[in-house]
C-alpha cells in the first residue's frame, strides 16, 4: 500500500510519479493541441523529438534517486503523451484527488491505474463532473490550498482554462481544515506570452518562506497583493514575461533546501544559491516546448 502525505510543495520528497515520454506520439494535429506554445513549435517545425524528451526525463529521474526518492512511472500507452503527470491528479494531506481533465487526455488516467490500485480505497476522491481542476493549478502552502482559476464567460471556448470556480467549493468541502484561495489567471489560446496555463506557471514556493512570482499573470491586483503578503519582501523572485514563457517558475523542490532547475535559468539559480539553496541543474529545454517543466512532469505522493 502506498502512503499518501502532502501539506506543502517543499518538504523532503519521499515518493513521486514521474511522467514518461516513450512512444509519446510525436507532434499532434493542430486541432488537438491544448496549449499555445506547442502550437507555436509545431508551426515552426521545431516540435521536440522522443529521444530528447526521454533523455531529459532520465536525467531528472537520476537526480531524484540521488536523494533517495522512490520514483514510480505510468504504464506505457503507445501514441499517448504521458509526460505531464501533474495534471492527472494530486495529493492533499492523505487524499488523492482524481482530476477531471480534458477529454483528449483521458488515456493518461488509465496509465496510472496500477498505481491508484496501491492507494487505500478511502483515500481516493473523485470530484463531480462539473468540477474542473488540474494538478498544475493546485499548490499547497501549509494551511492554504492555492488554486488557479478562470471565471471568464468564454471559459468553455478556452482550451487553456483548466480549472473552474466550482473547484474552490469542492476542495473546501473535502478539506474543511484548509483555507482554499482562488487566484484568477490570464488565459490565451493563441499567445503563450499572455497565457498562464496553470498556477505553477506564475507562482512557485521554494524553501520555507521564498517564492517565484510572475505578477502579470494575475487578473486581479488584490489577489496578487494577497499572495505577495505570504512571503517576506526580500524573499520573492519576480520573473519577466519572457521568463514566464520559459517556464522559470516551474522548478521543483526535493527538500526545503534542494531545488531542481534548468541551467538556462541562470538569473534564478544565482538567486536561489544566494539564499542558501542547493540547485540541481537539469536541462529541460525540449520538454519546455510543450508548456510544462519540472513540476508539471511530477505527481508527488509523499513528503515528510
């Protein structure tokens, strides 16, 4: 039986699901693309190829195992992109919440069934079908569950809108001892510089009291101000539009003092080291072309 335990994004990691790129299916048809960055690279004939994606994930897995993390992988489904495990579900406290994801991605759920079957039956939460939520929009900060949402009237037409306002009440009902806070994100089907695909594309806590934030991704200034107040002024690293596009906030914590980041993020990595973090550098430049990075490829199950 797999133990589930998660209260934040930074405590020492013990068990995690890491996505796979084997037989990922290659470039999708444009009508099947569900993020603007992938669309951009398909049109430029520069979409990533399988060997590069497999190598990048293998390098990440090596770093995780270096810190004695138990790494699980999805069951392989040919011609299915299974790189981004984060969105398929997420753990809060000792519960696994199964996401209601895009219909195009339903096969990814099937690939995790052998792992789900190792969870205690009373720990798996299936939300109502009208509650849309993906793991990239849910970040844990001790007593808070922070949720990236979209409330625009054209929500149904936005392939980049993955979490609706109904997710807030649903999560509050399941976790009454937590404070669930919604943060409205900017969305665009066509412009990756104006689209925060998930909350972890615009925010990431690191350590015990530091954070990476992209201010321009938030619709409401009051919500941004509330988020900023969670952290000491000198402990916030603000990223530019270009750095948000490059996925700079989508790093991943193995421990309170260990962060996995891309060597391309030299400005961030220098700041992290100045704050006392050990920065494990893994190149994810090809995986980034599909609008996801380190946090997106992981589904943590247990932290200390």
